[in-house]
């Protein structure tokens, strides 16, 4: 009898022990069992150390050991695919999955199914990162059909939720199974837990439940901090949702700080949701501070990033916001050029997923409406009788705006519907439909007051602002009792006047910076440490300078990172520089 040694898994101890193979048939079964054990370990089932690739390769020398050779090749590719996903490198993850797919036919049946399930989950997440929601959903559902009990099924479930959120299908979103996170999750499980919380936060924000959105986004950021979920850009979505909440509350400096710290990582390899929200918000902040050149620079960068990553949705968002900014500056020709580019882009997106098509169409409708209103205003200014209404209902498609508003509300995006409603009010005014404009505005103010919406209404157009001011002063009397709205509307106009009378464009005043720092809760010691970090000092050098222990510096640094919602020294110094707290020196570095 052949005295060849093979291995079998000790079911209780989880280790491999040598034994003599009694027969070749039994050897084949053992090989298949070990192969499956190796793949299961690659799929995060078997604890590390229970079987090694070297041991499986040794099986190739025993009888029918060919499947083990395939697993030895699959194992690093599978690990690499997940590693690329954690790093938000979707294209590389898809390439690894494709390589694995070509080897599945050489694996035993049960193992092949497990690997197919894993590949489908990888592909679903990667396609979601590439903003292909339709293909991502198909891959995620395939993964769940193949193995809903697999340890990485939580990835497919998160992808399903993400797609349903993008589609505005909250019934399906909430119907997806939710699995309780582990007490000590691995990095992959921590990432999906963070994304699930971030998606919940984004939904609450879209419904203008700002307090709930803040709590959920904070929980998501806490998961990312505690478990080191990945690169800084991976928590961009919850950070941007939190920043949007802060912005609507008028806490502009804190809002900028959250996003600015993540912008370099978003440029390098972030997901599209963080890019759309992050660039858009930073451009709004720059415009709010009367820094149009900086805002347009950010939007041009977003457009270029969208071209590089093949993200038409990001490009559409950028072009629509550029139209808005050019219109605000009375640069109608530049606005028309951006609108024309957006029209071309919208015509090229027939192959995009339905959710992307809807959003691109939304940006297109809004840009066209803004351009038409600007052109109507220009015509009115040139008329001999400027008080005469310009009937632009043919130029501004009121029916399209109304339908877009209705569709956006049906997709449970009340926050997105606010911008459309403001534009609709303006279009109705210009078209001479004043009563309808007032009625639409009052309905919007009632929703905004109950939700605590602030900054978006403060930044409304001059036409809409005059209408709100008329309601506050009593020169315009809407149908129905609006007395309960007057304090809120008055506060909006007061805030708007303060913003108009603010100091010249540029950077914030020292008082504003101090207020921002105080709001973040930085102590004097923490401010001193972040300042020395900005000058490039190491922790040991800071300790010597402040006459404290290096461990104390590390402790203060950790508190700093938490308060600033950043991950490391580089992000903290970058953010502090944005706020004017430090001046970066040539020797600034990320020493610990």
C-alpha cells in the first residue's frame, strides 16, 4: 500500500494532522475537503493558520491533487480582489475577479460555488464604485442566490441597499436583510457596517430629518475611526452628509473642515457619492464667501475627475453648478456654453443606469431652466418697460419643472426637491404667475421651517428673496394664515442681510476662525499642538517644546483627530491650514 501522507481537518481543534491514506478514492475526498477548507479561509470562514497554501501545494504531489494547485493560485487573487476593494480600486478588483473566473472550472463543485459567490460579491461592490448601479444590483443578487449564508454576503446586501437608495425605492431598501455587526468585526465587515449607517444617514438627510442624519453619520464616522476601515476617502459619504447638515445649520466652517480633509483622498481614489457631495458643497461654500474663482476651480476639477473616472453623474453635477454660478455673476455666454456641454453629456448617457440617467436629466432640466431665466432677466432689463412680465413659459418648461419636483419627492428626496421648488417659484414669477409662485413658496417655507432648513433658503435668488421679504413685511398677503411662518422667514432674511453686509471676500476674520475652533471644542493645548504639527515638528520635538511627555502629545493628538473627524496628522494639518489655524512649512510631515 502506498504510504503517502495526506491531511485531514480535525473538526474540533481546527488543525491539520498527518495520517496514512488507506485508498486512492478516500485520498480524493480528503483533497477536496482540504481544498474547500483553503477556499473557505480565503472567504474568511476558517481561522488563519488552520491550513496553509504551502500545505495545499504539497497535495499536488499526491494522486489527484490538481484542484489544490488551482486553489493555490486562486487564494492570492481572491485576497487581492478584496484588498483592491478596500482601497476603492474598482478596476483592479474586477481584473482579479476575472482572473479567478477563468480557473473555477478546475475546482470541485462545492468549492466552485463558493468562489462564484465570492466573485459576484466582489463584482457587485466594484461596479457600485464605478457607478453602474444596474449591473451592481444584478451581481449582488447573484451572490445572494449562490450563497446567502456566506460570510461576505453582507457586502452584497450593502450593495443592494445602496442601489435601492439611488433608485429612491425605500420600500425595497428597508426590505433588505440587516445583519447585526460583530463585536470585533474585520476590516471588510467594519466597512459595510459604516456604509450601512452612512446610507441610513443619507436617506434621513434627503427626507430633511437633520437630527437623525447627524446621529447616523456620526455613528458611521465612529465605526471608521475605531476599526480603521480603510483609506480616508472611504468614509467620505458619512463625512459629507454630516457636513451638509452642518452647512444647512449655518455652521459653514465646520462643514468645510470635514470635507476639505478628505478631498485629497477623494481625488486619488474615492467613491462617486463622496465626490458629488464633497465638490458640490465646497463650491457652494466658496461662492457663499464670494470666492467665485475658487468655486469654479473646484467645479472644473470635479468635471475633470468625472472624465477620468468615467462618472457622467459627477460631470453633470459640476456643469449644472457652473451654470448656476455663471448665471449668478451675469455671465450668460459662459453659462450657455456649460449648459450646452451638459446637453451633449445627457444625450450620451443612454447606456447609464436608470438612477444615473434620472440624476443627469435632473441636472440638465435645472441648468436649462436657470439659463432661460437669466436670458429672460436680460431681456427684461433691455425693455423700455421693465415692469412688464416676460412670459417665458415656452422657454422655461414649467411642466418639466413641476414633473421633476414631483418625481424627486416620490424618490424620497425632499432636500433635492427644495432646489427645484425655489427655481419653480422664480420661473412662475418671471412668467407672471405671481399667485402660483406665492402658493408654491409658502408650501416650501412650511416644510423648511418644520425641518430646520436654513442655508439653502438664505442663498435663494434675489427674486425669491424679495418675495419672502414681502411676506414678512406684509406687502404680500398669501392665501391662508401664515403668521406662524413669519418668525422663521424673518430670521432667514435677517441672516441673508448679515451675509450681504459681511466683510469683503477672501478668508474669514480671526473672530470667525476662533469661533470655528471653539465650536470644534479644541483646547488651548490642542491648538498649540496642531500649530507645531503644521511647522513640521515630530511628537518628540513637540514634547520638548511644550515640556510634556511624548505619550501626552500622542494622547492630545488622538483627541485632536477625533474632534476634527480626521484619521492622521496629514489630514489634521491640512484641515487646520484650511481654517487658518496653522501655516504649513516645507518640513511638515506625518511623523508620529
